[in-house]
């Protein structure tokens, strides 16, 4: 049987991403809006999958714009 405890907890987590060409700035918030983690992540599918694996099931909010 698969353990869904982490996924249930992660439903209360929101990750905000400011997308860039080479790197993204990420801010992880809990249900109360408190910052859990801030970090810079390479803008690649592999890097993001590795970094955010522990937050599977959370909500992502992305901002992207041109210069």
C-alpha cells in the first residue's frame, strides 16, 4: 500500500516560481503563508523534478515575463 501522508501534507504547500531563462527563484509556502524554503533552481525539467520531488502533490504558481 502506498503511503499518502506526504501527499496529503503537500496539498497544503504552495510553491511560487519566478521563471527565468537559466534559473528560477522558488518560494515554498505552508498553508498559513509562512515561508518554508527559498532557493534558486536551474530552469530545466530534470533540475526541478529533483529539487521539488519532496513536494509532490503541491500547488505551483508561476510567473514569467519578458525583459
